[in-house]
């Protein structure tokens, strides 16, 4: 069979998803194509009707439709329901089921270079409390880490994020200043805001004066590939983790749900970096 896959969102002309999923199709030796289906809110019902008519096997969902799409689905995965967002839809015998792959995709991307980082003694600082933070927070809790503290400009929004807490994980809400002051205690710092994204490449959400050299600093921004935060962390001797790896691995998980192919994609991280650099 030839898989029919795609992405809905607005705008999406810049998306690298078609390139990523073509790599996956080639790696799995499968026929198919991954197309972009763009349209504003007014056009969305028509786009989704078209996807139903062509019998699309699965599609990704990006802004601004991650919550809107729920109204068009037959079923939603438990975690996606808790997160109140869907980024992957699977056609199961003509029924559409929604999932969220961002959080687990992030964890997969982190475990590849740092397989022993996440354990019962790990202390995490999560910067930001938006949609990306929700999925990552939930997924990190599922790894059994000791602490996940939340720092955000709006502390009320961070407190709302704590409602997703699972089990025995400890969480505190901090200001950015408080986070900077106690930075040395964290094994992993995850930056989930848009701060430092092009064209504001000189911006940095917190200063790293007190960072531990054993820490891993992770930034989900991938344009630029090495943000100012990651550059600062590297200059201070800390370990770094780039955002384009998350982009690849959340796609890997979506592809796995569509085709039941669990691919080893580690070798594609550098290839995606070269693609982002225009090489």
C-alpha cells in the first residue's frame, strides 16, 4: 500500500515534516507521501472533509489547531485528553484517533545522547508553561524523576501546569530570578519558550551563572540550532541538547503509530541539522 500522510496547520509552508517523513518512508522501504494541507480556521472543515474523502492514513496537527481538532475526532488518547492538545491523528478502520507525541518524542530525543540522565534522583528545571511545556512535563514525570520545578513569567500559568502532576514527583513554582539563584541543584534544564528563536537570537530566558558543569541544558528552539542559551551553557562546560532532535523524534513516534514501524532514527539527527543549516 501507499501511505497517505500529511500535516494541517496555518501557516505551514516552512515545515520540515515532509522532508522528515520522506526519510522515514525511505528507511522503512514503504511507498507513500506526506503532504501539507494548509488553511485558516474558515477553511479547516473543508480540509478535514477532503482528508476523510481520500482516506488519509494519518496526519500531524500544528498551530493553531492542536485543540480545535479534538472536535473532529472519534476518539482521543488519555494523555492527549489530559494535555488538552492533539498533534497526531491516526486513521483506525475509518475512525480518527488523536494522540500527543511531543512529550514522549522529547524524552526519546533526550535519551539517545543521555541514556542514564533520567532516574529517581534527577532534578529538572522546566522553563516556560505553554503547550510544549505541558507535554514535556507530563512525559518527564512518567520517567520517575525526583523533582520537576517550573519557572515562568506567569506563576499562575505554571501552577495550572502542576495540575498534570503524577505520582510522587516533587514540583515547585519559581520566578526566573529564583531559578537562576538555585540553578546548581538541577541535572536537567529544559527551555520550552520561544525566547532565543530567530530573529531574536541574542535573547536568553535565564542567566547560567550558577549552573553545574554536570548539567544538561536543553532548548526546544531549533532556529537557530544553537541558541544563545545553549551557547552560554557550552561555554560554561555544561552539556547541551538541541531542539531539532525533539522535532525528529516526535515525528518518529507519529510515524510509528501510522505504520507500526519502529525506526532507529539516531543517524538522522545530524542529517536534519545539515538540512536546517541549508547544507
